[in-house]
C-alpha cells in the first residue's frame, strides 16, 4: 500500500465483498434452514434450537467483524481525506 487512497479503496472493496458474503449467508440460513439443520444435526449431534442459536451468533459476530475491521477504518480514512 503506497498511499492512503489505495488503502481506502482496498478497505472499501473488502467491506463490499464481506457485506455481500454476509447477505448471501443470511439468505442461505433463512431459505435453506431445514437442509442445514438436518446436515448439522447429523454431523455434530446438536438439537435444532442450539443450531439456530449458533447460526444467528455466527452471523452477528461476522457482522461485528466487518464493521470493526473494514467499515470503520474505511469511514475514518474517508473523513481524513
């Protein structure tokens, strides 16, 4: 990274890609819930309530990571420019 503009653009693209992955994961978790629960209950031996909680916890932690590691630095660099 040779300049702040390059770093800003990099973080912007990282945020966009990660938000896209988050949207796809959230849609997949809601539309294919039954299939995902069947597969994961057989693999890990958890019940449906625990799996549903784990899916939402995963999505929440991923969203927080996107905000903290991509979006906030991107906004800070945009404000600095």
